């Protein structure tokens, strides 16, 4: 099974879990902002941000970077790797922070508490998914030495209808 056939289904599942976390975080934040006198916890707000960041990351990793940001160069691979690994860190920080917050509550009941607990579980799965694609990305960049002729997410520019980009030689190479 090639890397191309693995990454796209993982991206779809990442998108689904991002939408689930977005909906649950929005529900819990709305409950806090309308029912209590305090604003929603920063842990919930952070997971809301993380899910939005993930959706934007999926869009950029699958559409924008391969087509518009230096295709066929090492720079696009490092940009994609940075986006990928930032998601790994954000998801981990988000689900751990919310789990710690929920563990310190004096009481937790009702649908809002269950939604927050489900938010932790879905965020943990989101972290595992981003870790899996991050490992695949790191392996690809390390295996090829970072200087790949095709983007690390496995699409060739020929299939995307893009012309190859020539990198000018430096003074040392001439």
C-alpha cells in the first residue's frame, strides 16, 4: 500500500474529528457563556482554535501548498512538515489541558459535562491521527534527505498539471 493511498483517507478522518471537536467545543463554550456568569474556559477555547487550525491545515496541506507554495522544492516539504507537527503539538496540548481541567472540577454533570468529556476523547483521537500523518511526513523527509523532487504528501506535479520548477545554481555549485 503506497503512502498516497494512506494519507488521503487519514486526512478525511482528521477532518471529521476536527468537525466533531469544533461542534462539541462550541456547544460547551456557548453553555458557559449563556448559562454561567463566567466565560468559557481557555481549555475549551483552545480546542475550538485547534479544530479550526486543523481544518485550515488540511486545506493547505492538500490544496494550497502543493499548487501554490514552491512545488517540487524542499521548502514546500518543510512548510508542510511544520504545519503537520504544529497540529500534533496543538492537539496534544488541547486534549491534555481539557482532561486536567475536567479532573479538577468539583462536580461534572449533565449534557455539557458529557460533551466536554467526549471532546477530550475525540481530541485524543485527533492527536493520534495527526501523529500518524506526522510520522509519515517525517519519515518521508528524512528518507529523501529533505530535497525531494515531489512534494512529501505523495502527489507528483505532473499529475497536478504543474510545470517543474527549476532552482537556479548558486555560486558554489558553478
